[in-house]
């Protein structure tokens, strides 16, 4: 389990009759899923909790929910995106890698996404922040701050369903990296 801040990897090297053990110490990455608005479906909430629990065996995972904006009837789409964008950006640390879930983002296979996660961990990223925006998407400031965009599909899903899909795909990615039988190739 990699729940601690540090992960220790052991490499065995055979040198003639001697076996040398080398220990590498890595700071583990945290994956944070940042969303706008709560999930009001108990079944989806239960499934999300299940996958979050499963993920805890592989990586530190956090789900942070930014409350819905109040009094949005008097706001234009652009104003709502701007206010939500300010809330999103206020949750970030300077070292965070910001990845937007966006319909125009790059699409991955599950294996490709697992490789993407591995590259992020190998590069020393401390926190990878995946963001699901509000109903109108992201503000220009959030797009400018982001390092990448990912699309789950060309189809449109409810924001509540996307949360479950993202958490499940992160879990699937780690089972692929560990060669566990969850994912069938």
C-alpha cells in the first residue's frame, strides 16, 4: 500500500555471487478530482465511494467538491464560468498539474491512460488535479492555467456520471499498472 507520503522501491542487482539491494525513495503523487456541485444520486455516491476505497490501496486520492454558485439566474454564462473558474483556481497549489475534463481534450484508451498516469508519477508530480467544470465549461483563465485536457468520450454525460467514470478509470489505470486482473486486454 502506498498510503504514506513516501514509497520505497527495491531493486535487486546480481553481481557475480553477490546480490546488491538498492532502495529508491519516492514521494507519492496525490490525485485530486475537483468538481462543481454535489452528487444528489445515492447510487452514484455509493459507487464513487467504492472506487475511492479501492484506489486507497494504490495512491492517495481526494475528491473535493466546490459548492454550486448561488443566485446564478442573474449571471450570464460567461460570468458563471468566471466565478466558477476563480473558485477552481483558488483550490490549486503552485506545483499542481491541472488537467481539465473537456469534450475537446485528448482521448485515451484505458491502457493509454494508465501509461499517462505512470508518466506523471515518474516525472515527480506531487499533485495531479483533474477538474470537472460547471454546466458551461471552464473560464479562459482556467484553460490558460491547465497543462492538458482529457476527454472521456465524444458523447455527452451528466457531470455526476463523469465523476464516477473518472474515478473508475483512475482505479482501472492502477490495476493495469500492477498487472491485476480487473482490466481484460
